[in-house]
């Protein structure tokens, strides 16, 4: 029973496989047949129309073909067209710069005349009878010798135009003009700073440069004090120095003559000279000379004069007095001391 069952299954499987192989064989045959028919149809269609039919030629290819044919047929004509185009382009540039020159009017009148003359020459060049008849007459052949002469003249004028444009470009280029103005402003500012420094330095020199006799004056006054100590003893403190009802003046100087002139001028022109008090502040080196001078030549009119060194006033520091702050600079100290 078992053997019969296995034999039945084996026979059924062989029949099914045979049917499938037959079905796929027919399908492959039909597909191959249709493919061959399709290829044969395409071959017949392409063979019936030539490849270079005029209707299939694109416009771009036609233009390229015509261009090459023209070059091949008449290269001198093409060369003439290129030369004429170059001259025309440069004439347009020259006219443009001439228009700019007209806007600036008298500033660059020479350039305007040169641009106008060059533009006129470029315009009149093709109109010369020799060139017009040999090169630009319709239907006539181009004379190579005349073309060569025309090209030479065009190149000369183009060269002149380029030189003129390069020379004038800086005048019309906005960015270049702006940069030039900035450079000019910077240079002028540098000159101004330098002039201010030189002026300040000259003022200092003029203030410090006094005649030799005045330099010797302070030394002679100090010598007088050393020679006669009893005569030039220190005076007592006066109440007028702190009297708020009087007129007080503070004079900062190391020049004996200058201080004397200022004080005597004020006293001489005052209606009530006894109400004026002068506080002279100088350096330690000139305190003795100042005191000897005003002891030898007292101020008339009852005016009071107090002489002290700047070191005696603790509140006179660099944070309070701008002049002392400047003296803290190494360069200023080197100049003064």
C-alpha cells in the first residue's frame, strides 16, 4: 500500500514539470518573434529617410555651417569685419569718455578736444575713398594690400585710444577719486599734526630761550643773598596773604623779570594798589632769586608779594594741575630738565 502511494506521487510530479517546460518554451518563442519584427520595422523606417535631410538640420548647426563656409569662401571679408568691429568698439569708448569730459567742462578741456579728434578720426577712417571703394563696396572683392594698410591705421588709432583711456580713467573712476581724496586728507592731516607739534615746540623754545644776561641775573641775585645773609632775612608772615577782602593773584613762573613786569603793571594801573596781593609760585632753584629781587626793588603802592616754591603746596599735584601732568611725560622732563 505504501509503495503504491509513493509511485502515484512520482508519476504526477513528472507530468506537471513537463507541462511547465512546454508553456515557457512557447512564451520565449513568441517574445523572440515579436522582437525581431520590431527591429525589422525600425530598420525599414530609418532606411526610408536620409540622415542629412534639410528638415532635420537644426538652426544652430545651419548657422555654424554658414559661418565656416563664409570663412572658407572669403577670409579677407571676415578679417575686415573684425577690424571694423574693433575700431567701432574703441570709438564708442572714446565717445563715452568725451561725454564725461564735457560734464567736467573746463577742468579737462584738453582731454575733451583729444577725445573728439580721435572719435572723428575713427569715424572718418572707413569713409576714405581708397578704403570705401576697395573694402566697403557691396559685391566687390577685398584687396589684401588695402586691407593691410587699413588694419595698420586702425591699430595705430586703437593704440592711441587705449593710452588716452588709461590716462583718463583715473579722472573718471569714482573709487579711485575717493581713494585719492582720502589719501590727500590723510596727508594734510599728518602735515597739520606735524605743524602743531612744531609750533608747540617752538613756543616752548621761545619761552625757555631768554638772553644770557637774564640767566646770569638769577645767579647774581643768589650770589647777592649769599654775600649778605643779614640783609635778606626771611620776613614774617603777613595777614594780607589770607585776607579775603583783598584781590589775590597767583603767578606761576620761573622768570624773574617777567614776574616783576606783570606785578608792576597791575599795581601801576590799579586805583587802589594796596588792595592787591600777589602769590608768586616758582621752583626751588629760583625762590631765592625772586625774594632778593623784590627785596631790592619793592613794589610801590603798598601791594603785597608772597613768594613760595611749588613744592610747598601739597595740593599742586598732577591730578589737580594739567601742566604738572604734562611734565610727568618723559619727553617733557627731558626737554625741561
